[in-house]
């Protein structure tokens, strides 16, 4: 099973600042990586797939990068609605997905 | 618009079974598979399984093999997830999601509570 590890577990950032979240795969997954945002009491929302392609309707302040085993999600200028938990997910072994444990993005 | 509507919350006793439905609308049902993911209270996301709505092929997480069954009814655009021999650690919110390569649209979730 491919293990996905996210860091940090919690990230405190001020509104308007940039946030950088990391995700590492235990083996190469090419660019078969997605990012999701989840707010309390809501289902996950797809943000990024193919490591860097924004899903429909996702603002341009969200960007993804990386390939192989190292990936990054960057939120360029944090808005109040961006504070949430973010998960990375590999689909190199589609449909046998594995998720990272999540990064909680909180207001500093 | 794409919608996945799941059945309501359930409370079950240990050893019982639960069957959760996921009704799709707003797209051609058989063009996308359906993935199921669960989330225990305060925990992360765990993939449970996938079903092809086209031919009924399935793939299940190894830890749930033998306890979970996914079925599809194309006449009503509905997928069902049945989990048997429930244990307390099956308490979770269960999500279905439309899936062609990645889960892109999700149901609202169904809370299943297992308690004696």
C-alpha cells in the first residue's frame, strides 16, 4: 500500500498570507495526486488533480506542484473561507486510493 | 448539476448490518464509477471500495473484504453499500463519490453509529 504523509499536521497562517502544505508518497506516484478541502460537517471538495490541475470552479489562488514522491499545495493569499483541513490522495493505484492524514489550516 | 444524495443516519448494534444508498442525478450514471470513503469521528479519510456502474465490477479495501458489498441499480441511478458484522470502530460518516479517475463530486455523507 502506498503511504501518504502530510506535513505539518497543523499550520497557523494569517489571512492574506501564503500557505504551503506538503505531501510525500512512500513510492513514486508520477503526478497521480489530488488535493481536497474539507470543512467541518461537510464532504471533501476536490481542489486539484493531476498534481497541478485545478478542478472546476476552484479559485486561482490554489495551486499544486510536484511529481514522483514530493508534492505541494500552495494557497497564495488566504481568505477566511480557506481555513479548513486539506487532504492529499494518491490515485496511482486507481481505484485503490490512499489519503494523507490531513493538514489543519488555522487562523493565526 | 451533479448531485449525489445519500440515505439518512443509522444506529446499529454490534454484529448487525447496514445498507446505505447513494442516488445520482445530473449526469449519465453509467459513465462514472462510484467510490465509497468513510471517516471515523475526528479522523481522516479511508477508502472502502469502488464499483463500476457500467458492468458492476467491484474492488474493495483489503481490510473490509468479506464484510462490504457494493451494488448498483441502473434503473434508479443508485448505488448501495452494505457493511456486515458491524463493530464499534465502524462508527463513521460514510461518503459516496462520483469517480472516473478521481472522486470529483461527493454525497453529503451518512452517519452510521454502532453502539450497544
